[in-house]
């Protein structure tokens, strides 16, 4: 069971927008601006698309945007394209009384219909 | 451009030690302020952060792995290594090395990953 909760799958048609969620707790998602999102195509390594909740590294399309409200972070992909079909993982820094770690969600499989 | 490449054994017997090396090009692992992590992905797809080694050589491990894990570096060749002892089938995964966490708390460059299967 993954530390952060993501829906297993989501789908959308080309040109549409979809929003993927990532739910944690006040010890991780809600407590720090440390949520990042990764895109993973089959057989490839995860690829960073959104660090620090809302930022976008150079080279990442502005169709990808991130946000956070309370203990839930979201990734919105607008103008869906066939190449967006992939698994998307969220990650967050987590800190407790005696430990800290980076944790991940279980991933959401995005299907472009 | 930063490039990371893992090299591992492929198959490890239960109770033995898993050792994987990550070779970095395009960057020096001893350059401030970079950290270098190991992350694994289970056959079902879930990801687990194993720990990081700092540019200074100090380490921090995911508490979930207890004392089974250790990292080392070969700074002259920009390599860092993972050792995981007393492995079981539950340690079967694709192991990635990655740069990070960065100041933005993310992992920006990843190796291609190496599959390690624990089986007798």
C-alpha cells in the first residue's frame, strides 16, 4: 500500500482536460510545499514534470500544471494529446517525530481515448 | 546533460546481499548541493525511496529498510553504490538511481533502472 493515495486510472479524450489527485496527510502533502509529479511511459524511468507543487522545469509543456489544497495535491493536464498516455506518480517529503522520508503515490494510469 | 546508469546482478539468491552501482556522467557526485538517491519500483508499479547520499558523502536511509541498507561512493569515478543485505523475494524490483532530492524536493534525473530478482 502506497503512502500517498492516487486513483488507479483516469481517462480523457484528445483536447480535453483531466485532473489527477494525490491525497496525503498533514505530515506530508499538507505540511510541506514538496509535492512533485512524475510521468512514466512503459519501460521507461519516471520523468519529473512538476516540482514544488506548482513549478514547471524548462522543457515541460505548459499544458501541465499543479496545485494543492490542504492534504490533496492535483495535477491538471490540459489539451490532452496521445503522448500524454502514461502513469503519473506524485511524491512528497514526509516528516514524523523520529524520521523523514520521501514517499510516493501508487500511480494513476492515464488513458487517452 | 546529466546521465545516470545502473549496473546490477540481475538475480540474487535469498539471504544474500544485493549490490548495484550507479555511474554518473555530466555531473560530479561530490558537487554541492547535490544529493543522489536510490529508488525502487516493485513489479506492481509502486515506488519506494530507499535513501540518499549527499555530495559530502553522508547518508540518510529510509527508516523502513532498517539496517539492511548502506551506500558508498567512488568519487574519483563519480559512482555511488547500494548494498542491501538479507534480501527476500519482497526486494524484487527495478532499482533506479536518481539525482535528488534537490532544493525543490524533487528528483530531476533518473537512470534507466535495473531489474533485480531475488530467487533461489
